[in-house]
C-alpha cells in the first residue's frame, strides 16, 4: 500500500478536491435534493406516530430536514453525521429556531452506530435523506432495523433510475459515481426482501435539485474557476461541471425517490 506523498500528482488532486468541496458546500442550507415540503410529504406517508416520537436522522448534514421534522412532530431527534462543520451549522440553526431542546447531535458514522450509544429498539422513525447510498441501500435497511421500536417506520431517499434504458451518458456517469444505483422498482423489491412493507414512494421534484443547492453550487463554482489555473484544480472544476451538466440534462431518466416503509413483522 502506498504512503501519503508517494504520488505527488494524486496528492495534489486530493487536496484540490477537498478544498473545492468545502468551498462549494460550506454553509449551504442543504447538501442535496429535497425541501421542507417534500420532507413533510414523506412524513405524512409514514402515518400516525406517537405524540412525541423518537426520531433517528442519519446522515443529517446541516440539518434542514432535521429541523423540519422537529417542527412537524414535536419529537426528540438524534441527528447523526460524520462531518463536524455540518453538525455545527445544525447546532447554530437549531438554536436560532428555538429547536435545540428537541435535537441531540452525534458525530459519527451511520455505518457504525454502536460507538454512539444509541438505544436499540427505541426509535419510532428512522430518517435518511440523500445519504443511505454512503453505506449502501441494502446494508442501511438491514443495519438500522435494530434501532426501530415496535411499529416503527423508516423513510429514506435514494437516487434511482426512472426509465428502463437510460441514455449512455447518464449510465456512464452513474457507473463511475454510484455503481450500485438501481431502478425505482428494484429498490422497492429490495425493501420487501429486507423485511419491510412499502407504505409509499414518490419522486422528489426536479426543481429541488436546484433550489438552494445546485444553483448555489454553480454560482460558487464560477468563482472558484478563476482562482487557480493549475491542472489539479481545473480537473476538479471540470468534474463538477460534468455533474451539473448530467443533472441538467438527465433528470427525466434518474431522480431521487423517497421510500417510506414499516417493518413487516
């Protein structure tokens, strides 16, 4: 295994990628497609919850949906993310909105929840918007199930193919970025195989990829483009350009799908 510094070109690319990532995403209200309206729609599909539900929000990022859930349910939310800057943003935003008492923040890996000391079998609702892909759809549904209380529900959004034969460019892009991506129907079948009953599914509206996310990212990208002209920096900029182009062109063939389910036993 190579050590850091063995490949200066790769080190330079990694450094440029990290720097640009934070410059593009720091302080954004959300880190992917979605909106408060879509969160509340999915919440309604989860059905009746206890009066003050316990909710586990995994991969919460800066917590847009965390706060929407807190306001809509009056519940207690355990919010988990691996990146402290996003959690600090959530902490600040929750305080500004008077929601701090409802939100408990945990820095940790959604694929290894054990060290966080969360109570198994205690959450009425497990939530994950645009994040389950990090550990894999099937693994998330399997690993997280033990944290559900009896009668608990799960709601996740996951990028999926919406057509049987996607354009070659779209398929090539996603094979490079998320080779495990499946069709909407395949994900629904995986939910059943994992021992859940699907309550509802719907495609996140196209505009929610852009509103408060890609529109802001694109504006920041234009600023970063002119800051440096070295090859690693410009290569990372070009990769983001390609992502924006694919999203702009391809949302008829793929999209984020919300799946709302309950354990079937």
